[in-house]
């Protein structure tokens, strides 16, 4: 089977992928698509849901509304079944995960992390064994189908945790060839870079990685990337050829790879000559040590006479691309550094290069691999709040913990009479919101007091001290809406909101809100009235919406009743005075209209009109109000008449100014 690094847009293969500060050192994957990742090849449809199901979860796959999986797709149930399912790919997966037997490999994949994600990416058998891939062979060529994947709890198949879908025609997808790469010499090595097309999320966007091929000036092309280079979302993809011989001119080309490892036709060829001289030789030995929350890397001092310092590079979780973690060279006589941007249980591989006084960077050293450890528990969630919802449910929210390696949160619940807490989340959730809708067949009970515990969990399975919150559930039946409302512009001075009250007897108060870019509370009205509110803070000239919400004693809000109004100042500004129209000669005769400034607090400008006679129709000469106090008319006649109107911020125009008759001056 051909292996490749699939594009990390396949969320199902990203369970436990590196985030936070580690992501600053790694390529950023493309945005997650809103549809399934689907590939059609050899008459089969390969469907990748959005992530690997966790313990107690499974995927239900449907085609055109017809269920294809009798039971939710959960994957194999143990190490032995997993080893049998992936067969001869076990060696590859163990190399990526850094494990030595099937039991450790299976447990490592279930825990998650970048290495686990890449193992699933490199091995479709692994993805299928973990419940992350469905192959539909019972399709008709040329037909168009809509696939859907629903992630459900096994204990409650009716509870859908995630729902993704995609539509595809059963026609073998062709892997499009990539654009020609760019070749250059960087850090003393032949370097290639290329741009991918913008990710669209469509089912036809199937390119996930690239392979690089090389030839000398006359020889045949051979592949030089043992693992393909992934397609990046935030920068150009690329690679450095560390095996090029000095002074030799090489030709390069690339091929695109899809989800199934199929390759496109090659790109156009580019060429570049390797430098005649190479950089300094690398250190002969490098070692790494895992400390609490950081990795220490040490190496022996280089004997190169022109050496100036060192650069350290790393890769995470089996990724084939090394990236520099030192911004400036490390001093020559201090051959060690500490990498603090690590996550517990993740595998890191390091290498060192030497830079000389001429700026040349040498070949990399041997590799040193270490699994990071983290024994520090995360900070406990803060500011936990409980909000009652309809249907006897509650929404729990809390402030996110600041840990860079945060995996998620566990939610536990207890009630009156319980001797312990029940865990509600099978695996840590990544968000800071959780809705507790009750038990399997029953909702939470109104009038009963519940206690919830929120616990933060990091990537090393360290847990914080729990944060507790108590809440007594009350009746959450919302009151009826108000009967009617009216919004009125009162002489351009303020907006008056009047309404008739709700017929519900448990209404505690009414909220009158103005909704623009955000909702603003205008007033709170007592149940005894009066049911009239003046809004004196509304901005003129804007179309706004006012709404009234009834609030009962339990805090339940009724559906809002709204009305819309454009608030304007109804008072017109004063008319301009002392308008004159002077026509001057020259090659092109023009008429200059001037007037006296109008004094108005919200003056926006002036509008100039022209007429052929005093009582004739007016022609507007200024498309938008002018702030100047003169206007030059290049098209008027000597017999024209002019009037000017002032305009305020609400668009009100003043009365006409006195009519100005053109005075001709030589």
C-alpha cells in the first residue's frame, strides 16, 4: 500500500493533534470543511467522518437518507483485533507512534496526539480499524449521492454529538497536477517551494500532499521524498534536498497526492545547481532528555574552525518536516538548549546544524527522539455559571484554562441524596460550554438542587482541582409575549416605545431593548406600568429595532416582540442667505455661486439647484451635500437662476434660499 501524509483537513485523523504553543512551530492545517471528506476511486466511495470516535461513541453513516451501518461505527475492540486489521502496516504505525508492541500502539492511538493523528493519516487501515473510515462499494457509476455521518453516544443513539454531510458523483476523481515549484539555494541546500490552490472544502478538493522527484541533467527522475510533503494552509509547501551533491545541477518536479495515495501527473520541471561548497560538518552526537514540561537537548562541540554557532530543528509526532526552533544561533561553546513548547506524551525528534562565519549552514546531525512528560496539573476552570434552559436543562459555562497543552474538560454531576459524582462526559470536551439535559430517559427535575464539577484535563491526563457550582432548577416555562407594541418618533427629540403587557401572571418585569450592532437595554419596566418608555440615547439617521421581552420571577424570557424605526430629526435647518451668482468670461465661461454660512449644530452641507426661470423646475447640481460655501457651475447659461438649501445629518433640507440671478462680469 502506498503511504502518504494526508492533508490534515480530515478531522477524523486529527484526534489529539498538537495545538496551542506547539502549533506555532508546526504547519497550520486548512480550515475544517463543513462537509465530509470523500474520495471516489475505482468505483468505490471512501467516506472520512470528521474525527475518530471516542470511547462510548460511534458513527452512523447514511447514503441518501438510507442507513449503511447497522451499528454505530466504533472500530476494533482491542490490540489483537487492531493488529489483525492493519496487518503489515504495524511496523510503520509503531515507527510513527514510538511504540514496540501492538498493545502499546493501540493504547497510544486511543490516547491521541500528533503522532497518533499522523499514523491514522499514513495508514487507511488504521483509520478504518479505529472507526474513522467507511468504504461504500455498493454504488452505481455516474450516480450522485449525499452521504451523512452522525456521531452518537452508544448509550443514547438519539443524541447526535456531530453531524456532517457531503454530496458526490460516483465518478473516479482525477488528482490534479500541481503548479511548477520554485527552486533556490537556501542555507547552502537546494530548496523547493510551491503554492497550493486555495482550500474550498468541496468534495472535489482532494489534494492532501506532494511527492518530490529529482534527476540530474540527463538521467531519469526518481522520487526523493520517503514520505510525501503535506499541503499547508498558511504558507507554501516545500522541502530541502539534503542529498544533493556539491556543484551538480539537478532537475526537480512534484506530483500531488490525494487521500488514497494516488499521484497526479508531474508538474513542470525546474532546475538549480547545488553549491560547490557545503556548510560545516554537524556535531557527531546529540542527545535529548525529557523534563517536566520541557525537553533538554545537548550535543558535543563541533571541531569546525570557522563555526560560529548552532541551529536546532525538530519534528513532532512522526511528521517528516523538520522546523527550526532557534531564532538566533546558539553560542559555539554552549552546546545545549531547552525546548519549552512541548506537550506531555508527545514524541519529539531533534537535530542540530552548524552555521559558520560566512553564513553557511551545514548538514544535520544524527537524530535524537524523546517523549515529553508533563506532571503539572492544569489550572482549575474559573467563573463557572449555570443558565437554565427550556425543557428542564441547564447550560454550564466557564472561563477557559490558560494551559497550552489543554486537552479539554470533564463535567460531573451530583444531586440531593447522592454519595458521589457521576461523570457526564465520556472524554474531555474542548469547549467551555456544556448543556446538561438530564438522564437517559428523563430530564432534570424542576425544584431539585444539583451540584456540578468542572475539571480541566491536559494532554498528559493531569487533572485540575474541581470547580463546583450549585443550582436549584426552577420552572423554566417562559411567560407569554406582550400583546402589542408601537415605536414612534416624537418630534425628532426621542423615540417613544409603548406596549400592552403580557397576560401571564408570573411576569416580574419587562425589558425594553434597542438592537443595532448589539442589544442595548433601554429600560426595565415594572409590572404595574406605565408601559411607555422614552429612548433619548438613540442616534439619528440610523434604522434601529426595539424589542420588548417579558421576564418572569424564575428568569425566563418570553419571545421578543419587535418594531423598527429610522430615527430622524424632523426640524429642518435654516435656509442659506445672501446667495450670489457671478458669471465670468474667459475661454470657458463659468458661474460661481456663493452663499452665507448656515449656523446649525448638525449641519451636513449644502445642495445647489439651478433653474432657467424663477418659478421653473429645479435641477440638482450637487449629488451629495457640499461643505464648501461656493459652487462653480460650468454648464449654466447667463439667464440661469440659482437657489441653495442646507442639509442636516438627518437628511432634512431647509427652505430655499432667495433666488440668485446671474450677474455677468467681463
